[in-house]
């Protein structure tokens, strides 16, 4: 079970020091469910990430299907960032995923100014992949 995005926002607001936030992001990653070894495939790998990141997509039925994601990374901090993205996007209707502004959430959490350019690019790649999967789900049902 991933931590809800509002809980993450609330917890971040209580942490003044970036070191504490950094540790919290790592803890979020440690809370991700185990990622199946058989899913660590080139098709599930997110390109553009310095660390290895894998993402699977499960699509529900209907005109605006609920989409669930599962992800993992080989780097602790990136695994935490994956957890934040899953909290933001997973288990939501495809149309809601399409309209969710991940950049504003990252700014709100202060992550935009504390991530290296490579990590920020990797995070953008993950968001693009999530939104692309949501768009594909909406096209399938149209």
C-alpha cells in the first residue's frame, strides 16, 4: 500500500530540514511493495533515468479506466521518488492522470530545487511514461 499523496504533502510540511526530507523520501521508497523480478524487463524500464527505473501499468475497464502503476528503482532516493509519483498517479482515472500537474507537486514539496538535473530529467521521463499510458488507455476506450 502506497502512502497517499496528501499524507506525503502533510509530512513534508512538518520537515524543515532538507536532510530530513531526503530521509523521508528514502523511507517512502522502502515502503513500496516488492517489484516482481519477472517485470524487470527492457519494456518496463523507463528511459532517460540515470538510475534504473521500472514501471508496470495495469488498466481497468470502462471509458475512463482507473490505472494502477507499480514501480521500482535500484537507487534508494529514486525509489522514494517513484513512491511519490505512484502516490500522485496510481489508482486514478486516466483523465485525472492526464490533468494532474506533477511539476507543481514537486515544487510544492521543494523537490524541484533539490534534485540534480539528471534526477529531475529521470522524474520527467517517468511522468511522461505515466501520462502516455493514460492517454493510450483513453484512446483504446474511445
